[in-house]
C-alpha cells in the first residue's frame, strides 16, 4: 500500500480506494415497495382491486425497463380488513423487508393505524383512496391521490338538495369507522347549510347483520332519502332490509359503496339510488380507455374506482423515484442501500419529490398535490338502475 501510495498521486490513490469500496458494496438490483391492504375480510374487494391496479402498473413499468436500471418489486401484506393488522403489516414491511415506500390503505381507519409507523420511520406512504382528512395530517411523509371527505360530503349534499330537490334526509352511519363518521358529519353540515333538515341520525357497527331497529326509527321520521356513508357489505344489507320494511326512498352513498359485490348483496334494493366514485370506466379519455382495456385483458373484470386509484398511486410514487434516479444516481442507489444517513437523506428527497407532484396524468384525472399532501380532484356521480350503474355527472372541485 505504501509503495502504491508513493507511485500514485494522492488524488488518484483516494479514487482507487473509493472505487475498491463502492465496488464491494452490494448494489441492489431491485427497489422494494410495500403494499398493505384488505385481501380478505369484510372489505376484501377493496384490497384485491387495489392490488390488481398496482400490479398492472408495476408490471408494465418493469417490462419497459424499470427505474434507473432497477426493477420495482412490490411486497404485499394482507391486513384482513383490520386496523391492528394494518399496523402489524406495515411494521413488517418497513422493519423486516426494508421497503423504500408504502402504498395503502383504502379504508381511512386502517390508513390511520399504519401511517404513524411510516411517518416515524421516514418512509413515504401514499394512500390511493383514504378520504378522511386526518390521514395526511399524521405527518409530512403521508400522501394521498384522492379527494377528501369535506369535498365529498359537500358534493353529495348539493346533489341531494339542488339536483334531487330534497329537503328532509336521514343519516345512517357506521359509528366505529373514521371515514363513515367523518363523511356523515361533513354531509350533515353542508346539507343543513343549504337549508336541508336531518330528521334522523342512526348508527350501526361494521359486521352488524340486522339493521331493522334503526331503519324502523328512520321510517317513522319520513325522510325523502337516506344517506348511508358505509362500506358495501353493510350498505347492501341495509338496502335490502329497508325495502323489506317498506322504506322505499332512495339511498345516497359515498365512495365506500364501490365494489363488484354491492349489487350482488343488494340485488334490486338499490335501484333508484346514487353514490359517488373517483372515476367512470366509460370515460372516453384515452388514458382511461387504455387502462380499462389492459385491465380487462389481464383480470377479465372491469376495473373499479379502487383499481384506478391504486394504479395512479403507483404512478405518482414511481414518477418521483424516476425523477430522483435522473437527478442523482447516488441518492437513488442509497434509497435501497443500508440504513444510514445517506439512506435517510435519499428517502427525504423522495418524499420531497412526491410532495411536488403536479399535473400527473392519472386514470382518475390530473393529480396535483396541495400543501396538505392531498389531491384536488373531481368526483363522479353514478346512479343505479336495474342492477347496473349509469353515469350521472362529474363534479369539479
Ligand atoms: N374513502 C374510503 C375511506 O376513506 C375508502 C374507499 C375509497 C372505499 C374508494 C371505496 C372506494 O375509508
């Protein structure tokens, strides 16, 4: 070493040592991304649709070469539709698997359970579809690519009041579900602000099977509609039991109704009802149509709003990763490197790049994140007729 040091100039010597060391450091061939979702349990279609959307996006990305010479590898954890399991899943993805970023969850209560873990670890998390405002308030590493519930509640109230000309509504909420409680409150506030009255406000808990007592109370108050901001399994049962009790008024719902299973459960009970979604598969926009076609080809099913949002969440994340790889190859490498200061700095840079997302061309619309890390997007109204969906309107923010 001493001899070499004498022969080579100090600068060249330093470079040789540097190359020796970096040559020895293992270069990761893939970039690991975690995904957690409800692949089983009461909201299994949420997790399955989201997984399909992410898989479709990432497989296409990898087929066209990946990012900065690396393939993206998505590690998926099933949280069984339970908040405690969501926290466990994300802990494992970060601490054991060493993922660089996390995609998920759909349900706000589960995103709220897991987001603090991402925030504390400095790992960016993008929820495709959790709409409760509290989710991104957890901290500066937490993002979403969907609109939030104050907006959703307001557009549903406007639709009830100005389009359907209703003035007396009932609310039937899931009182253990952050999304449902929040959306019920935002809706109520807006509807009252527009001169409407809420004549009944009843609640249930996820997993309940019998809703007749509450529906009987609601019926006694003679509302013109019932707002049910819940998830599809209970919504389907509620609709059927309402009709059995002779309560025939339309039901209105939020994005929690989005599922292939909704009308299988409700059968004809939701004809004449309306709900809000994040996109419409019949939208002639070529971005939407090419997504719908490739999804159908691969899964033999029509992508729902969750598949579309998850596809977009993967798009926003990998777009930021690509920017980092072209701006600074070392930082991009450090993202997947050993847990040290460089890795930490690289993850902070990734977070900063996600936060700067502007006009990303998503299937669910152009995605720009605001200063609270939320997307500002249009809502889509769908109606249900003869057990099928029809497009009603798109409402711009
Ligand atoms: N917005 C719901 C929540 O925050 C989740 C959801 C989104 C469900 C879109 C279905 C479709 O809990």
